[in-house]
C-alpha cells in the first residue's frame, strides 16, 4: 500500500473472492488490509535472586505490576523487541538467555513470547510507561497486585525452570486463556 | 475502530504525540492504525519415517515445496492456526507434539512458529493453495526445490531433534535472516 493509497483508502468489510473470512477491502483499488494477531515480546529479568517488575503508569491495569513487555514493532526481531521493551519500560540493559514461554490470548488475538533474561546491571529506573520499577525476591513479589494473568504464568514458569537446559518452554496453563 | 470509522478513515503517516515512530493516523479522529509484524504458524508433520511437503500452487515461489504454514488469523491460537493450515494446504489432520522453532524474518516483519506434528493418517491431498502434496523420506526430500530458507531450517532442525524431550527449540541459524 503506497503512502498515497494510505491517505485515500476507503475500506469496507466483506469476504473477498476466494476467501472464507470477512476482510477490510478498499472500495477503490481492492487492496485487502489484513488484520493480524499482535505479538507481545517481553522478559523475566533476573539480577542475583531478584526479578524485575514495573508498576504500570498507564491503562489498562494502571498501578499494577507487570513484566517489561509490549508490542513488537515492524522490522525488528522478537529478541530485539524484548530488549527494547526492557529499556523503554525500566531503562534496563539485559542479556537474553533463551525463550521461556509462548502464551496465546485468543480473545485479544495476542501471541506473547517471553524470554528468560539477566540484567547487565541492577541500575533500573522507570521509563515513561512505568510509575516505578523494582527488583523483587520471590517472597516479596506483590502477587495480589499483578497486572495480567500471563505475568503470573511467566513468573511461575520462570520459577519452575521453564526453558532452562533440558526443560521445555511453557505455554498457557491448561484451560487458561488470559481471562480474569 | 468501528465499521463506520473503517469506511471513512483517511490516514496520514506521522509521528503521534508521545511516540517515537511514524504511524498511520486518521486525519479525522486521530485513531492510530498500528502496523504489526505478522505471525506465521506451521508444522513439520510426520507419518512413520516420512515428512509432509506441499508444492505451492501460488506465488511467491510457485512450484516449490513448502511446509503447511501460513498467516495466523484473528482469535485463534498458534496451535489452532497450525492445525488449520495443515488442513487447508494438505487436507491433513494432525496432532501437535510441541514447538520446534521460532524464526524471525525481520525484513518481512514476520515471526514464524513451527510445531512438531504427527499425521493422524497418511491420507493427504492438495488444498487450493497446493499443486500437489507428498510424504517424503529424508533421502527423497527435494532439497533443490525448497520454497523458502526457513523451510529448510525447520526440516534440518526437525531432523536434529529440536523440541524433543530435553532438547531446546531452535531459532534462526546464526547470521541468517531468511534472505536468499
């Protein structure tokens, strides 16, 4: 889609010929604007015996704690995206150690790729989307103030060793799809 | 974005306030149409000592052999998408055995999630996007007529046991990003 087409596009929702699903189709040129699931990339970042959490400064779930994670951008890799999010949300420089888990939230058409990571230093501070950031020992994690079910899954899976040498990476707990 | 908004949207490309990247922004209502990387879901499907390949009936790479794989749809899971693609492209009913690999093709803003799978039966036939389908022993795989680099990666990684019990899942071979 050229920039000119972007500016003039006038879409309607219909099933294109040869397809079996409703799509956004430009009335003028027939261009089909496919709508795609979104990829969230993030990490469980460790410094010694503590994990990095960020208290959200924005909705949804403002005030609750989350992992550094967010939507993948065009033309980056999942690993680059996870590092970028750690920087944007917690000014954290991290080294990725491998994949921890792949979660699906089909209600939101979301695929989450969460990495195991090590902080390069314990110097972290809140980025613009975080109210505060902190390094928590397991016993100090604010379990009652976790922002999303998948954050809890990732912390539990990390703690159980998912993705470590010889251990499989994890996916959604059975029957759970990220609803509250 | 409501259906009415879809039909009237008139987008321009600019950096929204508080952002650091150019986005498609509606001139009328300010709605930001984020563009997202796309998720490809697929599988290496085995029946006894043979793997399933599909000869492409469509471009790109018409006439070359590929795995059953394609773009994930809204509101499905990666596992559901991989099963759907096996059915659409090869009329194959499959059982997923676990994740094999996660590949990144940043030039195309593509993330590929490839599963290890077993065919429920050897009855396969070409779907509308395949010219023919076949079950190949390793020595019979048409290596010179493989459609995409990531298909070769997946076959190699499958053969090496990636994702099996105690073995890690794979990602891009070092320095390879899916270019020819």
